[in-house]
C-alpha cells in the first residue's frame, strides 16, 4: 500500500534541503526528502573550495560547510524524513495527490503519495559527445566535475599534464585544484571571446597561478590510443568556427571539459511538465510552481545558477509555495502575467507572475553576451517599471530585477513583462 | 587449466565468439584467444548494427548466401541468447530517375538472393511509412526482413554461452607467432604465453591477414575501411522507424539513418580506406560529411542531442568476398576472414558453416555434449521489469535497488552480474557494453566514479589499475598529495 506524505522533495542537495526546511517552517509536518547519493549535500560535498555563502550568510564558507548549515537542521527536524541512496524513478501527477515511485536497497520499491512534490534534482555536465570533438576515444577525457569527485572525494589524480576546455566555474576551480595537487595545468581554452565563469574565479584560480586563459580557442581533435596523448587546439572565428592554419598540438594526459551544465529533467519530462526550451527547466510561477498544480521545481534543475546562495533563496520560495498549496492558502484564482527576455536577455525565471502577490517578486535573468555600461530594463509594454545600470553584464552571472505588487496590480489586461538590455549611451 | 586444445579460435568478435559457441556443443577442448582486454573490441563494437535483408550482395557469393541465411537465423538466435533484436524493415530511397534502375537491379539481385518480401514502393506508400523522409524521393525498395541488433551484445552473449559450455577465454592474448607441427599448432602471444591446438580458426577481423601470414599464408589481404558514426540520444527516437539507406556506391551501402535496438538514432557511416589497422579516430570532415549526406534522406531533421561519435573499421578483403575456407598452406588452419558488411547479418550462418569446415577436417570422433546449453541466463534489467518483478529482484539481491547509472537506470546489481558473468566485464567499457551504465546522455559523468569503485571492489584491484578498455587506458594516474 502506498505511503502518504504532505510533501515529497526529490533531491537532497542545497535546493531540496532549503525547500524542505522552508516548508517545515511554514508548518508542514510530514515531509519526505529523497536523495540518490549516500549523503545529503549534493554536489556541494565535493566543492571543498571556499566562496559559498557570501550573499546568504554574509560569510565565506566551503561547499561542505555551506551544506552543513542545512544538513544539521534537516537531520534534526522531526517533520522531515530522509531516505538516502534512493533513486526516484517516476513522478506521476494526480488530481488530489501525486505519486512518486522510488527504489533503494533496503525498502526495495517505494510507492509513495504526496499532496505536493518539489523537484530539486540539480544538473549534470555536458559530456564530450555533445561537442562532437573529432579524434580518438582514449582514457583521460573527463568532465571537470567527475575529475573533482576523483580528486576531492576519492583521493586520486586523474592526470598530470592537463588541458581544460571551457572556462565555466567548475573548470576554473579545477584548474587551481589540479595545480594544488601537483598537476601541471597548461591552459584553459574558451570557445567564446569571454569566460563564462565568475570574474573572481578567473583571478583566483588562473591569474594567481599563471595559467593562461585562451579565449576564442577550442579543442578540435583528441589524440592517443589507450591514454590521452595530446589535443589539437585552434583559434575560432566570430562564428565559433575553427580558423584553418591556427591549429597547434598540445601534449597532455588529461582533458577536462567544463562546457556547460544541463538541468536533469528526466523526471519532469516524464511527468508531462512543460519545459522552457532556453532554461531546459520547467516553466514556473513566482512560487516556482510548475504548470501542474502542487508540483514545484527549484535550484539547478530549474535553471543553472551561478551561486548556491541564489539556489537557497529560490528553493525557499518553492518550499513556502508548497506549504501554502498543502495548507490550501494558495490563491485559487491566480491572474498570471508572462515574463520574457528580449534584445539580448536569454531567459527570465519565473516565466509567469501572479498579479495578486503581496510581496516583491525578483525576476532572474541571464544575458546572451557581454555588455559594457549596460542598462537592464523591466518593461510592461512601453512603460519602464524599473531599470538598473551595470558596468558589465555577462552570460556567466545571473542578474535580477524586482517587480512590486503595486506595479503588478496596475498592469492592464493582457500585459506582459519583458526584460531587455541596452548598451552604452 | 590445460593449455593444450583441440581447437583455438583467434579473435573474439561476433564471428569468433559465435564460432566458439557453436564448437562448444561438441566434446572438444576449445580456446578463444583475444588480443584485447574484452570481447567485441574490434569491428564488432562499431558498425551499423544492422541485420541486412541481403539484396545488396552479388548473387553466388558467400556474402549473398550467408547474409540471407544469417538474417533468417538471427531472430531465434537473439531470442536464445537474450540479445536485443528488432525486425524494423529497411528502405533504400531513390531520389531521381537515375536511381530507379539501381533500385530495380537491387530488387532483381535480392530476388536472386532469395530475400523474402522484397518490393518496390511508390512515393505515397513510402511517406505513409516514414513521414520524415525526403518528400522528393521518387520511391524506395522495401525489405521487410531487414532488422537491427546489438552487435556487441551478440558477441558478449555468445562468449558467455561458450565459456559456460566449457570454452576457455583468454584476454590480452595477442597472437604473435604460430609454429606448425605434425599434430598441432603452437600459438604464442606477444607476451610469450603458449597454447597448443590441433586446429585453428582465424577470426581475427582486420588482422586476419596478419594472422594468416604467421603460417605463411598470404592468399588474401585485408585493408581497413573506416566508417564514422554519430549516435543520438533516445530523445530522438521516432525520427525514422525503418533503416533508411540511399543507393549504394562502390565503397559500401552509403550513409544510413536507423533506430538502434536501444532506441537511439544512429547515423553513418562514412567510408575511407586507411593505412593503419587500429586508427579509430573520427574526423571533422567525416562527421560533417555523414550529416550532409543524411540530410538527403531526412531533410527536415535537425540533428540534436548527439551522445557520441565513433568510428569502426570494416575488414575489407581484396577477394571481394568473405574468406571462408581452410588455408591452402595447411588445411587445419581455417579462415573466417574478410568479414565486412553484411558480416554481422551473416554471422550466425558463418558460424554454422565454419563448424562444417571444421568437421570436414577434424579426423577424430565428433560427439555432442549431452548437457550443452545453447543460451545464457537472461540478464536482469531493472529498467525493464514490472513493479512486482523489481520488488522480487531487490529481495533477492538488494544491490538491484541501488541505481548507479541515472540516464539508463542501471543498478549496482546489474553491474555486479556483468562482472561475475562468464567472460565478464573487466573494465569500464566492458561494464558499459554489458549493462549500458555510462551509455546514456551524461556519458558516465555521474556513474563513472561509481562503476570504477565497483570494478575495483569486485576484481580486488586498486582503483589505479582499473582501465577504460585494457592495459594503458587507466583512468587514474595516482593518489593525490
């Protein structure tokens, strides 16, 4: 017989824990948190560098320290039951309750019911195959996060002469980490003319160790039969195509890929939840409720965040939203206004906002390229609701603009919120 | 373990393993010698995974005869060995009036080869069958008996069956020298190991001519012909249902787009004659070329969700046909060589024929085992089980409840099974082929570290000794500071 919960949270990383704790704070008493790893904390557990928590806690923590701030109350909570080493196989939305099918070694197959479900499965790294790099398929080509697990969790070194493709934050962090472990990081190649990582990581992880960042450069071939022997790099043109004649062979025994993160939405798709093609996450309201009532999503499964602090804040919205839903406090007749990115703004989350909200709503967005002396504007039709000047806007950094309940209540019928960016002037 | 055998099969690809399996039916001591660390490591692991209907090969050739016969045997063999197979049919598209006579001659060939059900279809029927193919196509040759199969699963299953029936499987046995004696051959590996056998079957794939040279036989030459492929995520399933060919050329059957038995989409191959027999690199022009050619078949389809690209080598023989005969130098040395397309389709029939060749030469009594098992235990796949079956499985072995590979829903129990199986997995790629852990869209990003840990535990080897696919392909180079 199926077991019943008020709330099931899928994923015990920073998103899932923050959401569960927030729901508990709001009075939900029967919560089940399902985590596929053997520990809570998600990917933070292998992020032993510092830099976490500056925005949320106002202090600089390591990944495991940041995670601990949530693991301790989660484990102490009487409202939250945790099942580790448990994989959720299916989420099936229903009228009054949603079904969750999960599996583990001790319980076997778990058939669970919950009034509300929060999806917090996080994201995964884009693999080599997705890039279609030509050449051989030797050992010694790993995603940066996989290498991070080998080095930080298992205590093994996957290579000694290292080339990193992609200057996303994980790639930058691993450049420094591999250097600390005695490996020689020869270069970080970045396809784009700018890094997609945080500026502070470029300074602290590359510049401080004299590791060159080669912009507009990519790996065009992989060499070696059994173990990687080297890569061919090449300059790329404006259209990101390799420029003939610029190829150079770089001997190395490890190629790390830090070429993007993809929200892990297999369960979301399986549940028939609408996905935003740009974020690759669910389309949600300001409460992070998907198009299916009572199913919420937050954290990197919703859209890839740059900082865990923002994951926490977003997940608290989902936790509070789920609590309101469970306690029948949620608005029964919401009046939604859609949000859109325009002129260089790739996406906006949430994708819709209820005009009846009583608190400010932060609209998160990312731009598609680097802008200098830029202005980001939130508009409703021709009316500019709010704007913010920034010396620099970059795809690597998530931005936000706030819309107030007053502004929302004054919006005419059929209005939409758009965020756009303009440069210079 | 005895090191003297009645027969040694050199090469553990789909041909060698199926021959070893067929020989294991008899009271014979059989050795299966493989140069690499696992079965199915050569041509078998990287090809179109097609069971051709058999209309392409020239009538009267081994290729024609054994293709049709092998394709007919394949469904039952796959059922016996629990290997994924599907009869999805094949279509050869004609794009203009020049193609029509080509299709007609293929039809004629096919009829002479006794391919069942073959017929030409018009545009309307074609588009009703495959709505995504090029609407400019004038028609197609339809071969309802065409199928798809997992070639490495077939070789793995055949090896498992052979070993369970008493065949000794030797990995990393790189045959470097063969001495002929009156009563037997002495076979030496590059590392100096020795096995003797009264008869030898040469199923050494692209290296079959090199192995023939070891007994002074230079009657054929194998040149590697490389084919590059793109594999797409199962999110793309349904783009096409049948295997879609274009009209063939001198270099092969051209670029195809096909579903795989695992619900991926496979596009390829290119065709390049190359010099080096282990050059499995992909090239930018090769990968771009197959995409361009594919677009003629399915023009509206935007390729996305590429999981991986790879290349395989066809063992192209200068004789133009399979080389299935005793060596002219020594009749106790039997060739199963030059097995390029349609070699996979023909493989069950080739194995049967080679056993017949063997029986012709074998002078001692040949008796069947009373307890020969033609199959293997059905591999348990948590993903494919019903809820009730899952519950039962986890009760039996809790590790079936621990999902290691998220993309393909593969449990730790399945990985343990794959390692402990006869001729089981010894490396990361071996686990991947047997269980599909790491075969999905994240390409082992998450499960790689866990699979390595399980291999290390099961094989009682330190993590640094676990390889991707045998010696030299270690994943970890040492401990951290």
